[in-house]
C-alpha cells in the first residue's frame, strides 16, 4: 500500500522530501499578462508580516481578499492578512493576525457574510478569526471552535461558493481529510453550526474496499454542484493506483460515492497520474482539473502533469486531456500543477504550476512555475516566475489564483519575492 499522506507523493515527484481517454495536445501561444508584485513577505523585521504563503486567497464579495502565510509572525507559526481594495487596481497589504499555537493548513480561509474568517490549523483544529478583540475592540482575534479533524486539507465549500459569494453562516460546509476517517485514508465531512457548537458528520471514508478502488488521500477542496452533488479527487488509490475523480450523492448523513474516472488508465499514465487541487465545473456539467504527474513528458518518467476535462457521456464519464505540461523545451509551459483550476467569468480555465516556465533556477531548466490560461483550445502562459533577478517576482505558486471584479488574477507564490519569502501578485491577462 502506498503512503496515505496525499502530499508525500508530490514531494517525491518534485524531488524533495473508466472510459478511454482522448488525448489532445493543445496548441500553446506565447502570450503574457501584465504582472505586478503586490507584497513581498518578510518586509517587516523578523518576518512579522509572514512568510511562505501556501493557501489560496479568498474574497469577501466587497472587493477585499484574505489569505494566510504558513510561517512568520510573532511565534513563526504563520499569519493571516488582508488585501484592501484601494481603487485603481491597487491593494493595501494589512497584517490582521499572527497565529500563536498552530500553523494554518494549506486549505485557505472561508469568509462569511459577517466578515468572519474560518479555517483549519495543522493539528486539525477549526478556528474563527473575527474583528472586535482587544481593549478597544479594534483588533482581530482567534476563537477555537468545537471541532477537531486531524488531516483536514483543502478549502471548505458551501452552496454559492463557486459564484464567489461569502458563506451565509448557517448552511453546511464541506471538506476533506487527507489521511483521516475510519480507514485512515481520507474522508469527506460536513460542518453545520449550532449555536456555539458544531455538528460534524463523516459523509464518506475512502479505501472502504480492499486495495482502495474508491480512492485514497483526497488532497484538494470539493466542488458542490447546484444539484447538491459533491465532486473531488484523490491523489492515490483507484483500480490503477493513480487516484480517482469521485462523486458523492445524498443528503444529511446518507451519502453514496461513485468513481467517475481512474487515472493511469492509459499506457504510461498518459491520461494523468495523481490529481491534485480542486475541480472546477461549467454550466454543462463538465469538470476540469489537473494531475501533478503523468502525461508522458520527456523530463521525468513519472510525467509532469496534465490539464483535463471530465464529461458525462450518458451514464459513464470520459476524460479529455487538454494539455500535457512540460511539452515545450525547458518546460516553458509549466510543470507539476498542484493548485487545481478555476473558471473565470468568460469560461476560461486559470491555473498555476509549481515548477517550469523556462527560467533556470536550479541548474535543471525547470523554472519557478507559471500562471496559465486555457481559452478556446489554446494554452497561454500569463507569467513565468523567476523572470526577475533572484526570483524577485516570486516562485513556486502552490495555490491557484482568484479573479477580482476587473478580471485581474490575484495569487500567492510560496518563495521568491524581494526577501525570498514569497509574495502576493497580480496578473492582468
């Protein structure tokens, strides 16, 4: 049995610590967006503003965005920050909280209609950040809620999340654990607030059958469809061991899992191996995502990942590979995506890769990752990181970007920046 930790496989791939697939290699256009660094971490003494942002940003629906940094702060246990919309495409960076006990996980924050922020820390504690603490009630503070879910990973979702609306504060939240559940191979759960208490329900435990044909180790967040069905992926398990795309149907505590696609179903995993990050869905019911490996790139035998589409073809699902990463010289189109994908208002796919881009930072020509757009069957690199000296523009974006009301993509890079501690960036496609 392979490792249950969904990120152990990715670290190995990076070199540190169903229906037949229709393979289509999309043409690539040499297109770049207008790139700008909004904030470089470690700008304050002792990195009190944070460093190493890993989680995605989240918007409050009013133009401001929030995020977390994995390290830095008062106790080097990470920080929470706000990007305040200053108008004219400018944002003001504001440190709002320095974590004291545990570091935030890589799943990002959830914002409710009252402006409170919710998330999980590395120990699986569920917390709320809210404004109104301190002697003058003018500070942000943390409240640990009555929930403990070790292994919680990925972002929480809820009805309306895909539209960018804040959480209503009362409907169920849905998430996954990467190595929790009754079988220790991951689970899907729901959270429902009940006064000061929270009702936690285990909706499904992965590896419920011998050899885990239902999947093992969900790594990203879930997609909640308008029909009430939940969609996600696991990085391992399935009939081929390359992970699965799954669907959960039900209500309350009664849910049924269906496997939509088994990765590595094609020779040499040309259909992708190890799906990471969240799925995105369009109005026609198609699902889009990425795998961190597979795709038959020349640089690594494990492959450099693919961008894929899953479609319901009348009772069964088929996969189409939209792009194989590292298909260009020096991986100029990116390699090893982990953050999943999102759909912008025009229906274009937006994502990032951890490495690639062609700017050689490690003697291997891999580069610091890219931000890309897939539109009309054409793959475009919007920005290749490490284009500036000493990677002052950032490197290794582990999370996907988010679009603001003007169509500008905002995101974080875990490394690089002016102080080599990561940054927040903006890209105008």
